[in-house]
C-alpha cells in the first residue's frame, strides 16, 4: 500500500461521513498518531491545530464516532471516514458541522 501524503505540518484532512445515510458530519485533521489511534481503537481521533494535541472525538461530550470504514482519495492526501455517530457531530450541538448554507 502506498504511503499517505501528509502536508508540511504532518497533517491530512479527514472528512467524516455518516455510514448509514451519507450525511457529511465534519472535517478535521489527523496526523499519523491520530490515524494510528483511530485504527487501533475503532473510534475517531484527530489532531487539534489550535491546541496542538490529539483529541478523541466525544471524549467529553459522549458523542463518539465508531469507525466503519476509512478510505484514502486517489491522490492519498485526504481521508474519508465513515462512522456510526452517537449524538451531535458538531461542537454547536448540530448533527453536522455543515448547516450554514451560503448559496
């Protein structure tokens, strides 16, 4: 398997999608450690650019994401993670972070 292509900061974008209905829930970033923890635990882990640390999605809210499938795109520079979402995915309490329509 070819290596993933992380950016110069060691991050790769990850789109999180509801495995059952296809709703795009959120976008976050992973480094290699977050991806490894995700693969090992079966729940999503991300890298917080603002806090400069790993975070386990739902650790404080209880709104965890159980990983069903992970795909790399054709360029291997972004990920699609299909999950079973518990509760809201967005920190605002919305099911999806993509609720603000621009057009």
